[in-house]
C-alpha cells in the first residue's frame, strides 16, 4: 500500500473499527430489566359484560373474576351484576351457588350479555352447592 | 362325580384368575386399576419416575407383554417401539388411547423452532392427551369397554366403576376450570421445558412457549434462544416451568435475561411421586403450581 503511513494507519483503524462494531454490539448488549406481567401492548379496549345467574331454588350466589379480590354475592332466585373487562379477552367467570334450604338437585343458569347480545348461556346441576367456571367466547 | 367336582374346582380357579393387563402408560395404569378393581391385574411396564421418552422394553418386558390379555398404550407416536411390539406380541389386544381422543397438532402455537431432542418420535400429533380431563374421561370409558370385551362376566362391575370414575373426573374438570379462572387471561402463557401441555393449553386458553426443542442437541443455538427470549419478553411471561431440565444453563440464561422466575416443576410425562402418583393428584398439583405462579 502506497501513501502516507499516517493515512494508512487511519484506514486500518477504520477497518478494524468496522469489524469490531458488530462483535461489540452482540457481546456487550445490556440486559433490559423486564417489566413483569406488562407486555408492550397498547391499552385494551374495554366493554361491559352483564352476568345474570338464575337458580331453580333460592340460592346464595357468588360471581368472581381474576383480578378482583373477592367475588360479588347475592341471594334469591336471580343475581345480576356486570364487569368491565377487556373486550377481546374477557376474564373467565368463577360462578358459585349454594342452596342452604335444598338437598334436592338444583340447577343454575348463567347468561353473559354484551350490549344486549347473549354471549354465554350455560346451565349447571348439583346438590347443595354448585361451583364452576364459565369462559366468555372472544370475537 | 369326582370328575364333576374337579371340573367345578379347577373351573372356579380359572374363573378367579384376574385379567392380565400390561401398561405402557402410568396414567392408563391408574385408570385401569380404578376401573378393573380385583378383576384385573395391571403390570406396569413403564413406571412412574421412568422417562417414557427414553424407555425401551427389555426382553423381560416383552415376555410380560406377550402373556398379557390387554396392553395399554398412549399411541400417537409416544411409544416409538409400539409397532414393533404389536408384531411381536400378536396374542395381546392393544388398547391405544390415541384411537379415542381428539388429537391436536404438536406445537399448538406453531412454534417453528421446536425440534425433538428427547429421543422419541412425537410425530405430528401431541401424544400427551392426559392433560385434558375430557380426554381422560374418554379413555376411561374406552378402557372399561375393552375390559368388558375381554372379561364379559365383569362387565357390570367395570361399567359401574367407570361411571364413578367419570363422575370424579367431571368434578376434577370443574375444579381445574375454577382454579385456572383465577389467572388473568393476559398472564396465561406457559413457558415449559418441552411442548407437552398442548391439551391443557387448549382447554384453558393458555399460550405455550416450549424451551426445549430449540435445537437438535443439549446446546440450543444462540439464535433460537434469543428468539425465544424475545417472545417471552414481548408476551410478558412472568414464570418459566421446569420438569426434568436437560439444559439448566439455557433456563438460567432465559430467566436472567427475561426477568421471568422459576414457576416450579410440572409433572408432564405421566404420573410422578407423592401427590402426583395418581391422575387426580397429578392434575391438581400441576394446576396449583401454574395458578400460584401466574395469578
């Protein structure tokens, strides 16, 4: 190679730097702290889901979802409540019905409505107590 | 008259002989014992604690299988030696769970990096059917039917026990649903050692990212691990579940780089020890571990 030794030195340094850069980028990548449970997703669109539970005999109802500390409760033949949840991924409902005054087989009907449209219509049977979970279909 | 008594005596002895069942599946062993009761003698060929992926029947096992009336197997490629076994044990009737379950494709999320590294041919279907309680209900009824065909005199007993077992499994399914309902939908992601929980994921709305199977050896490629780490981070997985971890270094790297913690050990390839020695216990232990880690 001809030319000034200084220029040659500069060219060689540039060449080495060009080679070293990708190696350094790969080996010195800093570990980013991971925000647990918070994926990089935009704020979800929410919607109101109305839950209606109906029993064949008077019952003590409970309906809960993940993220709420305690289930919502009510008594009688029918229990009505609503949850504001992610519209595209609503939580499962934990449904319970206790029949303190009845030892015969009892039935519970669970309906979930969104904007008047019925998304879920499930029935369960049991003696004394019925405990189950209901998934809400996603669009 | 003596001949008549001898015939009755020896005939009675012959009738008292329990049905011989050889089992290649720890889960099916438990089901067959619950359904068969005293009328069935179940010989465990594959025992709890043995890695079924690495298991190969010995000559002694072949003798036991050949002398059995029924042979219980998972099918769907789980026992890579099953076809060879069928050609050897021609006298036995094979009861294969894969014949009655609704199969799903392995790697249900289309995780293209998954390659089989643990010594058996999974085939295109996921053979870990027992992680769906509904599948287990089907297989229980199938076993009851096959026992009845082999021992018609015990049919009523088998049917009765199968019905009781079905009711217990129904209750187990309800319990699993209620427990999983405690996990927010956004956190239902299972990062597991290998892709064995596809049926559980299907039933309960989990996504799956299997760690194992990133390469063809114990040292997965760095690109494969990086891709998995990127997926874990982007999808916000908070826990990684272990089993028989074949490459703890990879797991350590993944937990360090993603911040996800060790969610605990799952029993995925059949039954285990302690509570997991029964099907009911195994399911409850796994679900509890998952719920505690992700809720």
